[in-house]
C-alpha cells in the first residue's frame, strides 16, 4: 500500500489521508483538486475544506447562480482567485500581488534632504 510521510512528525500514513493520525497535522493546504475538477475545482477544494460533499456545493452554486445571477459568479471568481491550483501552487491573486510588489519595490524611495 502506498504511504506518505507527515511533514511534522515523520509518521507514515495512508496516501489519501488528509490529516496525520499521530500529530493531527494537515497533510495538504487548501487547493483545487485536479481529480474532481469541475468548475475549476473550487467546489472540490471547498468541499474538502468544509467536509461537505463537493456535489452538494456544485448544486448550491448552480442554484445561487440561477437566483442571484452575477453575484454568485463574482463570488466564484473570487474563490478561484484565492485558491492555488495545487497544494504547492500559488493562487492567481497571490501571483498578481507578488508581481505588483516586485514592480513597486524596484523603485528607489525618494528621500528629500533639507539642510
Ligand atoms: Zn504527524
């Protein structure tokens, strides 16, 4: 059987385990799941995070979309922007923030000297 190792206590556990059985550390951060990828995987990631069936979230999202129209779509896009594509990936928004930070940081701060 395939196992993986806890990053915190080096305990071996099942590959599909979400939490370490020994120290309880989470084995993966919130991320979009490539396996259950529908609607960009946001529902799958949210469902895993909340312990809710992703199918239920999808139904809820579709209903919300039908009722509120653009609002649900905006919420969905926001969730997508905040969720990295994989456990090791970075959220699209985070990349944008980093890029803005690097652009802003390259400018020399102007110090005005008065004698
Ligand atoms: Zn552990």
